């Protein structure tokens, strides 16, 4: 196998693992983000006006289990589609970075759109925070390093845990 092809395949594995890095069994070590993160749209720069969504206090109970489950199902669909796009790009032999950037951007905008206007709940707060964090990864000069940052890992774990409670395993 050619070294370039081997490195692309290895990178694809790393990218898929980065997208699914946190299991739903992890417990977040910080409080849920504030409800203001639910209306935050990912900014074009790594520093977002929403602040650090992993440090603010927020709601802990689901407002409406039906709405939460629907949001988690939407989030799972977004995650599955973006993961498939990244794997396809990585295995095609081309540069997977544009597909990875597109995947993080689509997660950010898709989650912002899905959570906008939803009643406050643990799921809404967690998915909105993860969307903001995904937007920061998409705009980072080094997306791999940004995906390894504690903010991204914590918001991923929060989203996984909240959706698992709602009955949907999203595995961000």
C-alpha cells in the first residue's frame, strides 16, 4: 500500500474516532451550559460570543420528553450523515480536511437550527453547547487539536448523556 494511501486511511480512522470520541457513559464534570447557548450561532472565528458553554449553569430536567427525543433523533441523523461524509472523503484518497471542516460546520449549524426556539431542557442545552463547540472546531486552524480540547470533549459527553436519557444514542 502506498504511504500516502496508508496515512489517509489512518487519518480517516482518527477522524471517525474523534467524531465519536466520547461514550454516553462518561459523566460531565461541569454544570450544563446556560440556556443562552441555545440561540448561539457558530461564529466564523474560534472565539465565540457565547463564552465557554461548559462552565455556566443551566436546566437539569427535560421540559418535554417528546421534544427532547425528537431533537436527539435529529442530532443523531446529523452525526450519522457527517460521519459518513468524512469516511467517504478519507477513503477516496483525497484530502479529508475539507470534508471534516464541512462535517463540523454542518453539525454546528444543524444543531443551532434544531435547538433554536426549543423549550429549555437538559437536551436542548447540551446539544446547543455541542453545536457551539463543533463550530469552534470547524473554524480552528488545527481541527484535530481543537477536537481534543476539553470543551469539545465535555460538550460531547453532555450531549451523549442527555440524549441517552431521552432514549437516543447519538455517540458524538
